[in-house]
C-alpha cells in the first residue's frame, strides 16, 4: 500500500470514529421500494422513526427498523452515553443499488423474458441535535 493511500485510509478511520452509522448490504428488495421508507424517516428523531417503521405495512420496514436500532447501539457503544438521554435523529439515510440477479422466464413462441431481481445497500447515520447557546 502506498503512502498516500495509507494516509487516506487513516483519515477515513479517524472520521468514522466520530460518525455513528450502520449498514445493511445486499438486502433483496428493490431500491425503489426501500427509498419510499427511507424518505419517510429522513431527518426525524429516532423514536418517532422507529414508531413509524413499527406500524408500517411495507415488508422492508422490519429490516430498516433493525438497522436504525443498530445505528443507535453503535452510538451508545462509541460514546458510552444512553440514547434516551441524548436527542438522536437520523442525519442521513442512503439507499444504493446493489447486485442484480438476472433470470429468464419462458415466453410465447420460444422467446424468453428477462427478470431482474434487484437488491440494495442501505446506510443509516445518526447524530445528536446540537443546541445552540446564546
């Protein structure tokens, strides 16, 4: 590994020490469906977001709520503070496309239709609400 690459990796590690996040990789649902839920809870307090996800009917709400809980636990592990005492909110939530499994379905007259089974990566970043002092 070169010097510049090592320095960039160390800088990234230092930045991650003060960032509280959780990742879900290769979840087998389409990114479009997951983004609908991500847009619902973006920039919300964690408690309110978890309540919305708990009672939402969409299938992807269960792994997304587990991911938010994991990000909160990561915050508690890194800071040593309780999540209930600090006002946590979802600072960033990102849904990216992942591996696409390509399959074929038989069609009339000897043709084949392509089926794309999509999956996605989800990243949740939580942070505390900073109170401005006057």
